[in-house]
C-alpha cells in the first residue's frame, strides 16, 4: 500500500481553470471519495493521478516518489471506468489477464492471480464466459478484477457504478466496500452520488469549482459541514435564511427572516455578526411538539416506516420533517421545534444567489 499527496496541483485548459491549486494527502490504504457536481474538478484530479493529464502546476507524490511527469504506463495504477471498457471479443479470463500478459507474467502465475481476482469479486467459475453473457453488475466486477489483478499501488475508480440500476448499484457498493475492508488498498473514487460516498468511503473530499471545499469522514461532513454547499451535498437539508445575531464559544444565533424566534446552533467557520447565513436543520432533527412554531402541511409522503412531511413556516420558508409514520398525525397544521444540538449556522457563500446550492 502507498500514500498519495497532491501538492499545489492545478490544471488549466486554455483560459479555463479546471482545477485550482489543490493540496490533499491520502494515507496508505485509505478509501477516499472525490464527491461533487459535474465540472467541479474531481475527474480532472483523478486523471492527473492516473497520468492521463499533466498538471499545469504542482507535484504528485506517491509514497516517497515524485511521479508528476511519469507516463501513465509506468505508474502501476489500476483504473475502473464508468463504461467498463471491457474487450467484447475476449472471455472474462482474457479481459482480466490482459494487463498481466502485457507485463509478460508467466502463464502459471497469470492463472493463479486471475483466479484469485475473480474469487475476490465473487465470480468464481466465470473465467470462460463471454462478456455478452454477463449482467451489468458482473461486467463491472470483471472490470474491477482486471484493475486489481495487476496488484496496483493505487486503485482509481471514475464513477464506475453510474450505468447500473439503483438496486444493483447498492449491491455493488457494498461488495466494493467489503472487498476494500478484506484487502485494503489505497483507493481514489470519483462520484456525484452522496450515498455511494457515504457507504464506501473512509474519507470524503467535497469539491466545488475546481477546489476541495471540505474533507473528512462521512459523519464529519454530515454533522459539521463548513458551508451550505457541503450540507446540501451530504444528505437532505433544510436551510432557513437569516442574519447572524451573535457568534462566540463555538455557537451562533441566527435571526431568521420573518420568524419571531431566533435559532441557535453550532457555529461554522467564517461567520460574522450581521452577515447573511443559514440555519441547517436536518429533517430528522425536526420535532412535532406542543407550543412550537406553527407550520402548515404542504405535502405528506408515506415511505413505509417513515413519513416525510413538507411544512411551510409563518415566514413562507419551507422545511421537511422525517419521523416514524406512527408519530405523524394526519392533520393539516403542526407545531414544530428541533433538536438544537443538531443545528448548524452556516455562512452564506453566495448572498442573493441561492440557486447555486444543490438542494
């Protein structure tokens, strides 16, 4: 296993700055996900690591070697693509063994390593199958086995589950996670799907506009986002707008627009008194209580064990509440509150431009 360090890595295409100077350390054996919308720079960063792109500036260090200018073929990295990129005229064995044949590995060693790789992805007995005979999930696991069989220093994955249906995608997510836990390997995974990131990652780096906004565990990013963009990209979010009344001691108070009550919560970095901000209240933190803020029901969605209710506050702002179905009476008005320990006060990074938020 090998560590990876991006030191001031940037990339410019003509006049477009696709990746601003980026610093990121990935410890040996970590599964790190680059999460963000299209155009955020995550695939550019991955392709620089793979050697498919040369950075405009900065250094890429793997272990103790500076490999910034090494060609892709000498980097010993395995790549799994979204479109599988399998050879349709070859069998499963032919596809998985291809990289070993190019490296002139002996036939007995090829057979041993291919069989081990197929066993790791639960495809024992599939060696002689044609690619056309496999399901989408099986083809993706063949692509994963092909990347792993060369025993790469780093495993790279570029939205590999994007072509799978939802049920199959969830199954393969868990398979990849279990495989990583059983055979730890430094892995960089690219996706725009928050569930994939949360299920599989040791750590997540959220990207926006060519830079990393925040990196940490899924719990860190969900419970302690640095701004509204990160909050919206990890989980469902209620954002109540207002201005900061006070900040100090790790707490902040927000005067919400049009509400008679103030909202107290954890203070995110970058808050200043009287500055525009948001109160982040996750749907599961909203409570139906007596003597709370009056709210009208706009929409009720039954989800089996859980019922999601969309509510309108007196200031016309809306929020979602998610509670056990038995806790939600079938009425048109509620009184609500929330768990203050679960509230964050976040800076408004784009005052007056709420549409940039992904929620």
